[in-house]
C-alpha cells in the first residue's frame, strides 16, 4: 500500500470519526501548463491541513510510512510550532494493518486536537 492510499483512507475515516475537523490534501511541487511552470505550496508543507469547527484552529498533518522528515519538512514543523499551529506526524508502525494504522492515526489526531498544543 502506498502513502497516498493510507492518507485517503485516513481522510475518509476522520471525516466521520472527527466530525468537527475538515481535512484537505495539499500537493507541493511544480506544475507545468502551457509551457509555464507554477509552484504549488511551499517546500516541506505537510501532506494535509485542516480546520476545527468552533475554534477555527488550524492543524497540519504529515503522514509517513517508512521515510523520515526531510530538512524542509522539519523547517515547516518548526515554523508551525513557533506559530502555535498544531502539527502532527502520523507514522505507520511495523506489524499493523492499514486499518489498524488508520484507526490509530484518527485517535492520535483526536488527542492532538484535544490537547490544543502544537505537537511533534
């Protein structure tokens, strides 16, 4: 299974499990259209971002299956934390099924929102 499949499953599960959270997928990189190149996002931005209903609080979520954070991702995490934005790393664990991983990610996201503090 790919990271994209895990992220899609997580976003679908969290939509019902955390009804006051709206998550969006973020694509970062370069796009070429009609001979012009456009940048999408900033290097290192998290895979997902969202907003919590009632508080307006923002959350940034990075998902990882096997790799580590890149230096750009570490800088984005540090910036989020310095601005008081909840930043969360969701990582897969050995031996878990995709369903178990996604369920744990939902629980970790719920806990991060409940704490209200930037995490990492």
